[in-house]
C-alpha cells in the first residue's frame, strides 16, 4: 500500500479528512460555545436580584415575628392578676404592635393573649399574629 493510498483510506474512515487528526476546534465551534456560556451566565445573573429581594423580605418578616414574640413573652411573664383586659398598642422603630388580653377565654380562670405586629414594606402593609393562653 502506498502512502497516497493510506492517506486516502484515513480520509474515508474519519469523514473529516486530514483535519480530524489534529483534534482542535474550529472558530465556529468556539463562538457557539462562548455564546451558550454567555447566555447561561446572563440567566444566572438575572436571578440574583430576585434572590436578594427574597432574603430581604424574609429578614423583615422574621424581625416582625420577633417583635411580636418579645411582646408575647413579656405578657406571659406578667402575673395573672396584673394582666389587664383590653387592647393596647406600642411601636418600635419599624413595627406597630397591638395586643389584646381577654378574660375567661376559652373558660373561666384563663386569659387569651393575642399579639399582632404590623409593618409597611414594598408589598404594602404586612402583619403577623400570635395567640396564647394563660391560667391562674
């Protein structure tokens, strides 16, 4: 078999000719790969603001819940007879807290305590509420 005949067989077997032996990428392949990579990176970058917004909203919700929880623990630590029935309000730097103490709920000798924390964010007025019961 001659050298020319061997080269002809290699061309037929690979289907790509002499370039198949060098193993490199063409310019078109590199451009397509970079385009797909750029699209992927831009899609991920577009998600970052949404994630940041979600973290911020979760932080405010957790703070509102903590404001209500602190008030609830304060009221539950108050002696039973010192818990005056009625509705009361106070404000912290961001949150308005309202609590209601109700006598004889759900039965005599018990008091119901309901605490609500309200705040305003980019979605409007938000709130969280806690309810607990204390007895003599």
